[in-house]
C-alpha cells in the first residue's frame, strides 16, 4: 500500500527531535520557539514539555491557538491547531524523559514541569515536491 502525503508528514514529525512551536502573545503577535518533540501521533498530535512558568504556557492558557512546524532535507510539515497545558500526574510521568532533570530537578513530580499537547486541525505539507493542505 502506497503511503499518503500525510503518512510521510507523520514520519517526518516522528524523526524530528526539534520542532518549532508558535503561540499568540497578548498583543496578538505570533511567538515562535524551538521545542524538543517528546512524542507525536501522525500529524494529529504532538507532545512537548515545558515549565509551568514559561511565557508560552501563559500564552496557551489564555489562547490555545498554535502552530507546529518540522523541516528536514527540503521537506516540511506545518500544522495549525490548539494546545492544552497538562499538569496531571499520569501524563507527566508517562512522558517524562531523564534529560528533563536538568530543567526540572525534582523529577516528574516537579511543580514547574508540565506537558503541552498540541492537537492539529490542519496540515500543510511539502514533501517530495508535492504541496498539499489537509484538514486532519
């Protein structure tokens, strides 16, 4: 079975250690930062970890609209959707990675540690010289 462009985009995301994440500031401007991708499911969901005190967390609590982008070797996927700030114990422990300890010294129970769950509504993909936008 031949892979669809969305399958290929999901593979690109899965291989990307770093993605860019855009939030919307209080003034309505996009604010983009590089983030370690913790986990992803196709092009639909991407998880990242950050501090509960971070500017982006503050933005997402006020306005969940977001964009995630990944790029590799001329191919790219740009997603738009919404971010949920997750602080529940189960999610934080499930997604914990040992290298987080340098940012959250109290481990997965660190009150400053939270997970950002991005859920896409649209994917714009440029892979193998094919450019398409899809609702997801």
